[in-house]
C-alpha cells in the first residue's frame, strides 16, 4: 500500500525565515483586515439566520485555523456570502443542530480530499457552473435583503420561494418605511463612494459607523424608529464552551447531501481565492494543504457555535493590498476580531438592520459577475446553456440541485464534444502516408500514397476510442456495400480506449470471424497495446495481427487473404 505523505502548513515554511520587517507588515495588514471583516461577519451571520456573534466567532475561529493550517500565504478565511443561502436553508429544514452536524461532516470531507491529494480535482469543475451558481447566489442574497433594506411591513414571515418572495414584495411595496429605506440606500451609496475617497478605509465599516450614529439620533432624539440589531437579537459577547455536535448514523444519512454541498462550495471558493492571490503575490499555494486547513476550520467552528467558513476573496485581496506577507496576517486578523468581540460587541446592538442589508446588497452586486456573464454570452452555446441552467436552478430551487444538475449537463456536453472530435474514416489508395516512420505514431517528412490490396478495407480512428463513439465505427462499416476479406483498423491517433471501446472492438472481431473476415490493427501505442494485452485481446486476434506500421499491416493483409 502506497504511503501518504502529508505536507506542512504554509505557516511552517514562512516562519523559518521570518523577520521583524515581515511581522510589522503582517501586523498592519491583519489589523486592517480584521476591521474590514467585522461588518461582513455580522451581516453574513444575521443573513444566514443566526445571531451576529456567531458570525464573528466563525470569522475568529476559521480565520485563525485557515491561516495556521492552510496552504496559502495570504488567504483570509471566514463566513462568506456564498454560504448564506445554504446555511439559511439547512437551518430552516434541520435546525442549528443539523447545520452543526453538516458543517462537521463537510470539514471531514475537506480534510479527506486534502489528505488524498485531490485538491486539483476541484479545478475540473467547469467555469460556467461556477459563474452560474455564484451569480444565482448573488441574486438570492439580494432578494433576501429587500424587506430590511426598505423597511417593508409584511405580516408573518417572507416566503422562502424566490418567485413567491418577489410577489410578496410587490404586494407590500406600499408599506415602505421611508426612514429605514433612507438609511439602507444611503449605506449603499457610502460603500459605493468610498473607493473614490480612499481605498484603504473599508466602505462597509464607514457605512456602519455613520448609520449607527444616524440610527441612534433618529431613535432617541427625533422619535423616528429604525430597526436595529438590538431589536431582534440579544447579544452575548462570550465564547461558549467547546462541544462536538452529537453524530449518529441517522443524522449522517440525513445530512450527507447538505454536507457535500458545503464541502464542494467551500473547496471551490477557497481554491479560487487562493489561485487569484497566487497571480498577485507570485507564489503558488498548496491546494491539498489548503483543503486540510479549510476542513479543520469547519470542524472547529460548530464546536463553538459557528457556521461554515471558507477562503474569502475580498478579505484576501484586502490583506494583499495592505502588505500582508505570511499567514501571520490572518492570525492577527483573528486576534483583532477577538478583541473587538470582547470589548465592542455590546455596541453592535445599535447598528441599523437596513445598514446591514445595504452591506449585503453591495456584496451581492460584487458577487453577481455580470461583466463575466456578458462576456460569456459570446462563448459556445453549450457553455452558455450550462451557465443559465445552473443560474436558474440556483435561484428557483437550491444550490445542491444546481451543482448536481450543472455537473451532469457539463459532463454530457463534454462527452458529446469528445465524441465529435473522434473521427472514423475509410482510407483509399489516394491517401498519403509516411513510409520513413518506424511506427504510425512517428512524424517525418517522407510521403507516399497507400497501396491497398484488393478485398482489403482500411479504417482510421482519429481520437479516443470510448463509449461516446462506440457506435460510430459500426455505422461507418455499415455504409460499405461490399464485405472485404481483411479489415485493417489504423489506431495511431487513438490515445486511449475504455471498456466500452474494448467491448465494441471484441464484438467486431467476433462478428468478423463469423463472416470469415480477418482483422488487423495498425499503429497501436504502448498504452493501448498494454490494455489490449491485459484483456486477452491478443489471444482473440493473434499478436501477429497487431502491426506497428500501416505498410506492415498491408503486407500482412496480402498474406492472410
């Protein structure tokens, strides 16, 4: 059994040559990122259906674990907008206990992916699927914030279904609270305008500070009520005792699907974020170790009442732009959040809910990727179809269905494209070959015409011989009116053959034997030849009928007629 060698966290390698200069850079970057992460952690926590302190605890625990155990130098982890809809749906269906179990399971899956060195597999998820579900999540997040953004007075709870939700909004637009709407829209305006003033100061933090002051003035001095966090949540700035969620076989079976969704989304988002960071800092992350770090974070977070977490591209970019050099910056960011949590969390109750809704509206806009969608419209129709299908399924149903269906459709389209690239043709005397080549796979300059003997047919397969084209070969042969005495199958451009192709080829030989037609293979590469040998193919056809070059195959055809 092959031994698995585990790599070490990136923190281990960076600390070996650490310096005071790097620490000062990491310290400043970590402080700024911690401040930037605060409003997002609160907003993501509340939007996910949990209390604000759970969002901050997640940012603290995951931020520390991902930096300490991950495989990227600058990745910042924590709760992200992509998880909002998943978390909210799981809580509605299974409660917070169910979410905790699903998160621990997802963490275990991520660790397993990293240990088995499967980090690269995530890269094979088609880009249209990623764009589709990310844009769908963005629209869904935006939809969930309309009530708080505009202060709509809606009896009962807002419907969970996307279409029903918007019908409810349109029916209640006449109940807009203009003071609340002003706070929400002004928050959006402040966040949008801040980059024009300063890119160093996070617009979301400025909006929260300004709107909190405005909310206090309106509520206490002007007699105008605007809903705040304190109106809906009782904030307790303490760290709960560590407690592992109770796992049972029944709960695992019930929550395995949500757990896989959390793991897949967490892996995709974290590795995409790390890859983007690589292009800026010029250092390649270790994808397997990064998955292990993400997994550890998601096992630890539920033990302290946290929610799923992953690499956050906005906070990672903030870290890079402010001089973060090593994972120490991410650890500092977690410490800063911890200090804020202990000493400033009680003041969070004054933050207007409309302001947090404004923050999430901007987050959803940044997630939407509308420019990418606009560019992808000019891509192949199949890619566009996958994108829109994933987008619609994410919005109308949920992310789990969207990823599953999107992957199935993308795989089917990929198979069709592969089948289209594999060509089966009939060669004639007018076709040219390279006589100087030792095998059909060689590429030299000499050219001569084929000399095909009478009663011999030559077929060439150009591309992989797999189940997608198994019937194509039979269709080409069926079009031939006369039955030859010998069929030569030229396979110099067949890189691999699968079990269906092997079965198809075996059936061809057996059928040809019944018709007294002999089969010769030409130009089979070493890999395909090895597979044929393992499957007893040579006993069926005779090893002497597997020739390295087309000329030898033609000579052999003359002898065996």
